[in-house]
C-alpha cells in the first residue's frame, strides 16, 4: 500500500492533518513525501494512506505533484519564500 504516488495524510508531527504524496521509497520504514507538507523524509508509521493514487515518476518535482493534487481537489498553498538578507542590513547590525 506504500508505493510511489500514493496519497496519504500525515498523522504525526507539525504537518499532522495535511495531505502528502509518496515521492520515493527510501527503505521499509522511510519514504520521501511532498504536497501540503514540506518535502522531507518521513516514517511510514506517521502516514495514513487513503484510497487515492496519482501517476507520478520517482522523485517528481513539486510542481508536478501540486498539479496532480489539484485534479483530486486537494489544494496546495504556495510556499512563502523568505526574503534574503542583504549585505547592507547585516553590516548595520554590527556594533562598532
């Protein structure tokens, strides 16, 4: 039941209650997930597989996963990028 493209719900951790897709199987206990969660390694004990599966290739990019989840009516909000610190702001904080 734990295979590439399987849609799951996280049941533990800070992403609990969010949908994700298995992108890569690392070993019997760990998989790589992406979707409403961050792309990261996850223990299979923290996932609840649901009866939906999408067609993706191993290590599919985030944009592909988002478009496939949209077809299943699962909305993935865009991740906010943090602004980069400029060199000027770091030099202003230094004490003389």
